[in-house]
C-alpha cells in the first residue's frame, strides 16, 4: 500500500486530469493521494480550483484526501474561505510562498496557520526555492504554532536540502516530503538524520513524473520498515491524528 | 551503444557518499555502457586539491579506455589553474573540465572564469557545468556561452527541477549549449523541450552516485520520442561532442 502525499489537480493533456492521475497512480500501486489545487496556487480562480479538489474527494472518498489553498493577500476573505473549505472536508492547507509572493514566515500566513492548527488540518509548504520558500522560514512558523503539523514539500530541493533536514530535526511538528528531491544520497541522509518516521513519499504528479519519483525511493535500498514508513505509515498516521 | 556523460568518482563527505571505480565498471558492464565521463567527487578537489584529483582521474582514464576523464580547476587560483590546464590538456590529453560554481564560489558568467574559457577554446575542450540555481542558472550559463561561442558547454542536471524554466530560452539562443537530462524528474517537460529544440543537444547521464543509471535509463524509455531522437540522446550526441571513435 502506498500513499502519495503530494499531487495536483492539474491539466497536462486533453484527457480528464483526475481520471488520468488516478489511473497512473493505480498502476504504480498508490491507493491514496493527497490532492492539491494547481491554478489556485497562482492566486487564480481560487474558489473554483479548490472546489474541483473538494468535489474530487467527494467522488472518491477515502482515496482522495483534499488539500486546499487560499490567497494570503486576501486577508479576512482568505480566512473565511479556508474555514468554508474545512467545513466542506478539506484535510490540509497547501501554501506556496514562491507563487503566492511572500516569505513562508510572513505574518499574512499566520491567521491561516492558526486556523489549520485549531482545526487540526495539515499544513504543507512548498520549499526549496529561495527567497520565499526556505525551510528555516517554515521552522519559524512551526516554532510559533507548535501544535500545527507541517510538511516541507521537496525536502528543500537542490539548494536547501540541508536546511530542510535541520528544520525537521529541530521541530517535532515538521515532516518532509520527497517530491522532486532527486539526489538519492540526500534521501538517505534524511533517513539517517531524522529517522524514516519523518519522511513522507510524495510525487508532485502530474507536474513531475510519479514513475520516476517512486522508483527513486525504491533505489535508496532502505530497510523494509523504513520504506513502509515513507511510502505509507507516516502519511496514514498524520491523517489519523489530524481532523 | 550507450554513453554516460556524467559520474563522480570518489568520496564526498558533504553528501556522505563514496562511489568507487570498481562499482562503476560493474555497472557499466551490466548496462552496456561504452563510455562514461568521470569527474572528481564533490569536495576539496574543486577548491584546492584539483591537481591531485585530476591526476587520479587521468590515471583511471589511462587504465580504462572507456572512461573519459574530465578535470577541474578553481578560477580563484588563477595561476595554478592555468598551469594545471596546460598539464591537463597537453600532458594528460583530457577532453574537458567540470566546474561547480555553487561550491567554488563565483557566478559562472563572471569574468573570473574567462581565462579558463580562453584555455578551453585553445584546446577545443568542453566545459561541463552543473546547473540549477544562482550562481549557475541556465541563463547565467548562457551568458558565458554568448561570450565564448567557440566553446561547447554542457549543463549538468538540466536546470535541476525549478530552473528547468530557464533551459529552453538559454538553449534556444545559443547553439553551443548542451544539457544532460539527469536528476530531472519532469518527463513531460523533457519531451516538450526535445520536440521544440530537436534532440541534437540533449545527453544521457546517470550522475551517479547522486542518481541511478537504471532510473535514468527508464526515464529515457518513458520519453515519447522516435528511435532517431533516443539514439541521439543515448550516445550519438556524446560521441560527436567527445570526438569518440
């Protein structure tokens, strides 16, 4: 059993994005996906794009875990939208400082993270692209909102992987996902430094190719228990302790 | 035929890896790799120990004809680097050098690199440079390619995930820019780029020990390309660039 904790509702061809994503994931043995919007991350069609995700989750209960985003620049409107999405079943909040145009520790994010903490939904941050998506900026938030659960997507990518490991090491409430982290030694170092309990498989499909992303994890030659943690149990545990 | 355009040999304390020559030779035999470009491991070789590292690379490539050695120098140590380049090309007969601006501490388009480029031009040698964020983004590398049109430059990692976005504009403008496809997970984007630019400047690389040869080969198989394009990527382009028999 595999959970892919990082996918997007994103059109890449003429076929229906959801059907095509679920088909690809099924072929790879992935039974549950955390699904996030795509266009809304660019502050476009925020409501409609999130609703596609919410509706997809209604159509495939248990198989699709809906994550939403809101535009942090909308202030109180964003707060109300987030509450509404949570009422409609959102289990996670996706934040993308690079595309949303502010550093991860910006005060504009604080009311949103506060709601996520209070309502018990996961906060997943894009990380690895300076100047706005730095793991230690997320650490700032995690040390403020200590009961919120954070996932650092991409394990800091090519430049900030060490910061991602440091951030997850310093805060019990920070996890990392593996999407797009293409250095096998970095994945192994993360397991060594953090333990496999903090590392969650994600592919970033269909933006990145899930076939490559999954194969990469298998190429790390990890003990079975670590592999099971990364591919399934950690994400499952997070879901069970969140809302 | 298959040519692997980039691996690092040796120990890197930074990434806690140690990839030795015997492992490489075994994998080359398992995956029928005809030639592999070998470079020093990430670390002091790129800072101050380049003469020692280059000699090791030379000795390995001398012993095994199928290993193509690429050296390194550090533009900050200009006199030593120029002397070493003379050594590398005249005595060792190597065909290119590798730079890692992020590790070595300069912008790839800074004039500090120009004397090195003059020497590459003089010896018709290649530059392999890891690409990704500043100070080695594809458009920064393109600026260097613009200043030295006579030197062929191969970008490693194809912009490394996010800086893929600069790859197409960089390669579109400068014919002397090539890229390998290692460590780039976006198969869809690779398909699109090859279709736009043609396959003649894309190269297969495993970038071991950072990636894995089977994984990188699988990625090429996943590409929606005809045999002509796949052969270009897997070996023909590399054979031409490296002037292999």
